[in-house]
């Protein structure tokens, strides 16, 4: 499965200078937050691939108008082509506003997800906005990663962990890919990044089945 991951900054190559061919072969688009909802709606318009997303700490506007044709996977497991995606958006709380969580609040969100994780027998990809603690995060409070994410990686050993929040312009804290304990590839999705995920064997959710049917039905 060919995946386009995006976060934090709208790619001019995909928006200002868009060409349909730039999405050729893309099977899934994942937003890790802090993007204009119209940007995600735009991408969804030009592909049959699902566009899924979590919120970033600057996504308060989503409460007024979310992206059309896209699927929010916050606090759920979204299954596509047999791959299980667990969504946990937001950043460390540093001021009043939505999509910010203390370490304790994020840990509580994860605990509420346990029945879903158990039912799905784990997950393959963690999709978040914030990085994990001391793994590509920064020293300031807004960009501090979550310790509970580290525990998630250690316990369930997903194939991938996607996040944003730490920009390439931040210097030494930014790194596109990291290998975590030889079981998880960590990807910073800043702006855009294309990579491959092997198809899995988990049962697809109803939304995925519906979108496949809708695409096949209306293109005839």
C-alpha cells in the first residue's frame, strides 16, 4: 500500500502547483494535523483513496468546518486493506484551547481505547500529531512528546508511528525517519512524505467497504 503522509504545512507541490499525476498510485492519505481543512478536502476530491486525519494543536477551526470527504480517526481504530490505524491527535497542553492534553489526559484516552485495541488484537500504525517523549520531540512544553506513546510502542510494537508537530525548520530535533527498537519505523510527516505499508489481514471496516463500493458504482 502506497501512503502519502502530510502534516503541519500545506505542500505547494500538492496545492499551488497540483497535477493529478502527483497522486497516481497513492492508496491512502494520512494527515497528522495542523493543516487547512480545505487542503484535505482538495486532496480528497482528486483521489479515490481514503483521506484520514487526526487533529493538531492548531486545528480549532475544524470545530467550525471540518474537511469534506475525509475521515477523522481520533480515538478509534480505522482498518484499511487489512492495516489497523490507531488515531490519537493533539499535543501537550500549554495554553487554553482544544486538542491539547496533559500527559495524564492522553494516558486516559489510551486507556479508553484498550477494549478496541484488544478487540482488534493490537494495531499496526499509530497516527498522532505529537511525537513520543524523547524520540524526536523538543525541550519546550508545547513540543514535548508523550511518555504514554512510548509505552504504546513498547507494548504493541506497531510497524509504524506517524506524527508531525516538530517541523524541519526546528533544526536538530527534526528527523524524517527513525528506527525504534527494531520493531517500529517512526516517520515525521512534516509537509509530505510517501512510503509503503504492507497490506495486512485484519477485517476492513464498514466505511472502507462502502467507499470501495461507491467508487466502483459511480465510475461505471
